C-alpha cells in the first residue's frame, strides 16, 4: 500500500515537473487604442518629410553622383533616367573623372587668372567669418535679455524682426546704406572721398574696377606694384563687398540665434549658480564654469547648422552685384554651370565636391565634440 502511494506521488511529481517545463504562452497585452492612434497620426505627419527626404536628398544624391561621371547636358534633351540607366555607354569621353579634374584646373577668364573653384570657395569661407561674430554678439544679447528687466520681451521681438524680413528688401536697404552717397559714407566722412563721389563699398553697376592701386592713386599716391593682389578687383572690390555682406548676414541672423540662446539659458541649473554665488564666485566665473557648460549643446547645434548653411550661401551675394567671381559663393558654380549653361554633369560634379566638403567639416565638428565629452 505504501509502495503504491509512493509510486503515485512520484508520478504526480514527474507530471508536475513536465507541466512546469512546458513554456507558458505569453499573455497578449491589451492594445492601447489611444497610444496606437497617437503613433498612427505621428507616422502620417512624418510621411511627407520621409518621402521628401528620401526623394530629394538620398535618391537625388545618388543620381547626381552617377551623373557627374557622364557628359549629360539638359540642352541636348533626352531622358536623364534612361541616360543614367545606360551609364556605361555615356561615360565622359575624356574619362569618368573629367569634370572633377576640370573643376580643379579651370581658370577664371580675367586679366589675372586664378583657379575658378578656389576663388568661389575662398569667397564662401570668407563669409563664414560672420559665424563667430554672430555667435558672440547673440550670446551677449541673450545674456542681457535673460535678466529680469522691464521691456525684455519688446527687445526680443525687435531683435527677431530682421529674421522675418524679406532677404531682397534687406539687401536693397544695405545697398542704399553702403552706396557712394549712402548713410555709411556720411557717418564715416567718406562721401567726397577726395572728390571722387564717395567710397565704393559696392559697385551697384556691376563693374569691378576698384583695386588697391586705384585707391592709392586716388589718395595722391603712386602704384607700388604690378602684382595681381594690387591690380585685381577680387582682392579689393571683392573684399569690401564681402565685408558688407557679412555685416548684413550677421544682422539678419542675429535674432534667431538669440532666441536659441535664451531658451538654453532658461535651462541652466539655478541651484548650481546659487551655490557658486554662495562660495564667492563672481559673475564672470559663474558664466564660464556654470552657464557655458549647460549651454554647450545649444552652442554646438548653432555651430554645426551655421557652418552647413554658410557653405551653401548663394542669394545674398547674387542679389548684391550678380554672379561674379569676386563675391559669389561656391553654390554659384553649380547654378551657372549646371543650370544656366545646362551642363548637368558638370554641375553634379561641383555639387558632389561641395557635399564632400560639408560632410568632412561636419564630421570634424562631431569628432571635436566627442573629444570634448571624453
């Protein structure tokens, strides 16, 4: 009897163990209808952005890359997609990398020739001088506006107004301000400029005859050199015009950067600032040791986006005096060669060079950021 009971208990134990060994089916969680609906609407709103990014960025980037190795021209007509599909038959007759070689060897058709790509790229880099200037000024104004003062919101609106103003109207205003009889020459006392009709910051008529030798001669001096630097308008007229464009760009973009810094300053840890004040730290030390570290993400974002945007400057120089090598940015090369002249392959090659430059600069900034965090 006892033996049979023991056997039954053993069998029952084995059955229980076998039941436990069988994995239990996961219970299905009830679907949260509200969360599902939120996710659905989120994807619906994201679809236009996703489709636009894929088509106008990624696919177009691949097409431009393939096109840069060919000799396709819009003026000759033909289906571009069919042309790329048979790319092997349409490689440029002078070699797949012809347009890239052309970009680095083509010279400007001027009295003192220089590499065309280098001239336009120098203009673009020169305009980026305004990035640190704008960041320092916007940081200063943001700190001032973040203090509890009367009329602070009014100042924020006033500083942001240039951001919503039309670029064309702003350019037109600055052209009048810096004209030979404009207000800036009046303030600086240059309206007569030795009876020459005022200092020529911008040549509105489109001619580019202002050189360092001309300026020296106009002031009673004699030309001291026959070098390209002294006689090429690129190094004189171009410099002054680019300075005006930098001033205008900094003024126009100041408001947007100020708003970002004010938002960042509102997130600075108040307790840490109070502790630093109790320990006897002055305002300058608190700014560098407490405020700046908390503002670093905003600063990094502004630097990255400003560099990317600065490398693509186009409208402002073109609106000032047109597409000329003395002031136009690098994007003008893509516009004049790839669109106006209809040489799509050449424009695609110039575009790919610009994409590589922007990519390298952006990766370098992220590399510096990672080193800073380490």
